C-alpha cells in the first residue's frame, strides 16, 4: 500500500502544483483589489494537514435519504448537499504568522460524482503570538478522470480561494489572499489517517498546499 502511495502521490502533487500555478496567474491579475494600493506584500506557502476528526454537519440528499455512510452519504445517482461541517488541521507555513491550528466550516452543493461548488469560513490560531486570522473560502471540487486513488474510489481535487484578516498581536490589521489545492481520495473529503495506516515510519502527506500573500495595508 505505501509503495503505491510513494508512486502515486508525487504524480498527483505535480497535477496539484500545475493547477495551483494556473490559479495563481488568475489570482495575480486581480492582486490589490480590495487591499488598498501601496500595501506591503509578503508571499508565503503553507501545508494544510487535516486532523482525523471533526463534525460532519448535516447532509441532505435531494430526492433521496441520507445513508449515514460518509463514503456514500446519499444513494448513488443522488446529489449531495453538505451544510456546516467542521474540521481542524495543522497549518505550517514558511511565514510563522501562518503556523497554527486551522478550524474551518464546509458547505457544498455536490453532484452525484461528489463534484461541485464548495464554500465556508476559516480561523487560524497563530502559534507564535496571541493573534487570530479569520476569513472565508470558496471554490470547486473536481474529479480526476481515470484516477482510482489510494482508496480505490477516485481522486478529487479542491481548487479554493481564501481571503482573511488578522486580529491581535503579530497579525493585527494584516490581510491575506491565497489559493489552496486539496487532494482527497474519498467521496466525502476526510483525512488520510481515517483510511490509511499512517504512522511515524509511513506518514501521510498533508491534504492541502496553500500559497498566498500577507498584506500590510498602507505600507510601501
């Protein structure tokens, strides 16, 4: 199993980085909107490593009944509406102001193949100070064709945009914009640790890669 992970994951990360670069081109063309001219911009990258726990929120199945199974929450062929799911993860960036526990809510209007628009809110408790980031995110979840994935069910890519504001201590008054690519292998997105035997010898890779800019408005 883990030999397969070592072979498949780098290929998927190559796809993810390509998607991320494409997103950054569009992101860069809009840079500065709503942030004020003359802002000092500091680029950063971070990983998003999900914890194997959380609150699945509510799942609705238009035209069907909720099954209670996270791997197939609605009958096959039925759309899936997710509301107010909550998860946490560890964010680790090359800028320490984006290191800490990340808490996020998840909503989605997904088609029967578990693809479609997703959105929610997020907060990050900064480890190095008493600061907190909060913001919103939105994006699309898509299915890679002909990719069975590590769980044999498929490989889904989340392409997300985030915006946020800093409050308190070392992040007070700061703003951020970024994009994140998330790779998951189950219909309902869950941490790898919930279906893979991850340990110190065979660690699971972070689910997400985020790249963005921290802005100090009004500074040149």
